């Protein structure tokens, strides 16, 4: 069209919701989201803007315009900060056992099988596909001790179009790990980890959405001092992400206190593992000093509310971490300690768990002492954790509908949700989307400006 210069790869017209901060959500009603060649949001044009109609006409003529159907809405893609990828094969089983027994009876024998690359390919390929269908556009994975299988997980993320952060797990302490499943020695663990880091850095060069290596001590009880120290040095050398577990359960928390005479957070910090690029899962037993250390080091918390209900022995005080200490926090599914691959489910559980922490659960205790005051979080805050909070935790421009952020989105069809009035407020619809959406309601998923899932296309080839 004369007078309009084609500047964008394509434009999407629709209504979207995005976190402004932990407590507030911005509504983009019938906005034009202008996507650049690199897959980022280059501009957002609102209906009242002068160029709104002319832009629609120009891009419609060039077949570079998508107008969402009535009842479809845009949410940022979810960011899952804590997934044990091999455990997808046991999701939903044995969750009634204590953590230590669960690990040794079920989890370690399963993870040992990932020395078989054929088996690893089968499980990892299905997991990444299922997560994408559930709206997860970025995932932070624990793999296993096997470097080749761990590299294959990163390759699958690259091929399927998901942004993946993948760690080869280190667990080298012969006293705490079974002989059939552990690193042979600290030196072997560190050498394999460094080679893995180098391989994934090379893979990232040909992955538009990004895949990243992550230094991954399983948790302190699994690792020797030598491996923990060496992993901290590797993370600093390559300036890469770190992930582990921190103060997850009574057993794990007490183990670290007995070994080091301090809590997990300070022990991890001694080894250089608490940094701006660190994400620590669970954190149900943090002291106030621990929380302060998280804030000072820029270390993020991966809140796994479903998993914590099974293995955490406590409700993580998210409201306190957010509001009092300004700690960076995102959500994690913790497959398979958490049974669900959906962050929609974890959003809901995060809200419910926070209310149980505030109200208490022991009816025999008086109401004034039963719970922990000021502990509840809102649905807006839980949505923030699943999107913008996760992006902040990873120090990546993702999780928001904002200029210069990646076009990582899920398009939700609300036609089967209980919306009966044309006058229903958009914020009420937003709440229904979060509480009632299931994978079938997700009709499209985009990562870095590329469609990676289409409900109505059986096979979707992601163009690299």
C-alpha cells in the first residue's frame, strides 16, 4: 500500500495479556503485534494509533497478517525453570514415597537407562513435544550423568523449536550415589561437564531460539566438595547458568547442615554456585539470612508447588521472597516429582498452596496461630512467575508481550470455556483462561517468531 513501508516479518492482530510487574497485568485489546525478522516484538500498535488501519491493509495485501479468531487470546509462552527430563518416563508414579526412598527405588534406576541413546531419544522427543503442546516455550532441564544423551536432549530442543537450557547432571559422591549410576570421579565429572558445555555452545550457534548449557550439581548430598568447587569454576569460566536443588526437604536440608554446619544457600555460595545466572529449586526451608543471600547474589528460585506438596515437606514462602526480599522467582513443574507438565496446573497450585500457608491447616490450633500471615499470592502473581518472572530469573528477554522481547506466545481458544456474555470484562476472561485452560485449548505456540505447534496440523516442521 502506498505510504506504508514494509518493515516487519509479519503482524498478528489480537488481544493479549502480559505482566507489568508481579501484581499487575496489562491488557492489549485488539493490538497489532509487529514481529521482526529475528523473531522479536518490534512494535505494538494499538487501535487508537494513527497507523493502525493502514498497517492492517498493507500487511494483509502482502499475506503477512494474522487476525486471531473471535474468542482467541494471546498469552506469553510459559517458562518452566525446573524439569527432570528423564523422569518423564515415570511421571505420575510412586509419589507416595519419601524423597530418599523415591530416588533410590525408582528414579536412579530409571535415569541409569539413559546410557541407551535410543531410549533417551524416545523419552526426550516425547517430553519436548508434550511441553510445547502445554504452552511451555522455554524449559530448564536436568538431564542425566550421560553426556551424549544430555547433548541429544539439547539437540531435540533445537530441532523442535523450544528454547532449552540443559544440564548434564553431576553426582559423584560414592557414599551417596549407587555404583550403577554416578560419575566415576570428580575429575571425570568435571571433564565431561566441560566438554558438554563446549558442545552446547556450538549447537547454540545454529539455534535461532537459543539452547544453553547449564552447570548442574544434582544437589549437595550427591556431590563431593571437589566437584562442587570445580563446577563453580566452570560456570565462572564460561559465564553460564547454574541449577541445583536448595533446602528442598527435611532430609536434604538436615543433611547439608550436618555436613557443612550451614544451610544449603551458604554452602552453595562457598563453591561459587550462587550467581546472577543461578536457579535453585524448591527452597522451602530458607531462613531470612538465606533469602537475603539470594537477593544479594541475584540467585533465582524455581518454585515447584505441585512437587513441593509431595516431597518438599513445606510450602515455600513466595510472598515473602517476592515482597520482602525482592528475590527473582519463576515456576517449575519438577517432572516427575510434580506429576503435571502444565504450568497452568502449577499456577493454580501456587495460589492454593500460598493460601494454605496463610490460613494454616491444623484445625486444632487457634486461627491466630494456625497460619503464616501475609503469605497468599494472587493469580496475577502466579501468572507473573510462569512468564515474566521466569524470564527475569534466566536473564533473557522472554516472558512478556513487550518491544524487544521474543515472540514466544501461546494462542488460547476460549470457545469451550464458560464465557456467555459479550460484555464480560477482559480481566475476568483472563482469570478463566488461567484457571480452566487445558492443552486442547492451546491452538498455536510460537517461539522466537516461529510456529512450533499448531493444533490443526498433525505434523509441523520447524524451519531452522
